[in-house]
């Protein structure tokens, strides 16, 4: 779950985001990742589960810089996808 924390922390530090994912958002991401693992028949969570659930779980939890909440989900998805692409996966 350190990986989940790493990517969530990046949303809080990125200049293009006025508001990153909150602690409650992190909890939701971890829960969704565990559910993803369970649906795959595992009782443990992989970084791939976190990666799969990050954008759908967090896209509505960020506020783009200079927006009053009117930023599109597509723009938020692009920023979150960029975070995933530049964050090393543990053990890779």
C-alpha cells in the first residue's frame, strides 16, 4: 500500500492540481484496490490493482489549477494517468 500512498502524495504536490486526493480518497483507493484483487481471486493486493483503480477512484477527487470545479474529468484523467506513468512500480 506504500505505492498507493506514493501516487496520492504526488497529486498533492503537482502544480497543475489545486487540490489533490485527500486521506479519504486514499482510503477509497485502497478499498477499491483490495476489491479488485478479490475479484481476481487473490487475498492480497498488487501494485497493478492500485494502478487499475487509481484513475476511476480518484478522477473526481482532484481540482485542476485555476478551475472552480468546472474542469473536465478527461483533463483530470490525463493528469492522473501522467502521475501513473512517471511513478515507478515497486519491484519492477
